[in-house]
C-alpha cells in the first residue's frame, strides 16, 4: 500500500467519502457499492479538456483506492465508533480495503477503480478510456 497521502480537498470530495463511510458504518454494503458506482459513472460522463480538470476526481479515487481504511477509521472515530471494533468487523482476507472487501465483487471493483484512475491520469489516451468503460460495463453485468 502506498504511503503517500492523497488530500481530499473539496467539499464534494469529502461528501462522497463521508457518504460511503456512513453507509459502511451502517453495514449497508450494497448502497455503499451503489454510491461508488454512481460516482464513477458520473466521472465517465464528464468531458475533460485538461489534466487539471481531472484532479478532483483522481484525488477522490486515490483516496478510495489507496487510503480508504485510514479515511474510514478517522471518520469512524470522529463519529464515536471504536476503531478496534470497526477493524474486527470489516477486515477480510478477501481484500485489504474495507470497502472493496465488502462489495459483491472485490477483485473487479479493484480493477474498475484502478482502470478509472489510469484513465484520469491519461485522459487523452483512448485506450484507457475504453478500458475504464469496459471495466464498468463488466462490473454492472456481473
């Protein structure tokens, strides 16, 4: 796991992470998955003219992909939950990421978030865009 911290800088970014954290805390894994899928679908509907326009989405995806556990545990503690209990209940051998581990297809979600982050990193590369669309389509039709 990369130790680099990806700062969540805008209220919209914080809202998506907080929304997913709240659903995870309620153990509403299906709704958390739906929120993330809808967010990623929204990203793919955007037109990006510069790399700077992608940055807010990319930082949020990296926070979900690389730092979700830390973000979730910070959120949980701020909301009066025990970190130890949350770790015990959400930790899984299926996937290191608490969110992905509790989704309907953890490995495919990992692939999807990674593909979308690659697309946002290389927005002018049609192959990356096609791969992100393909991953989303495959995930939705599982």
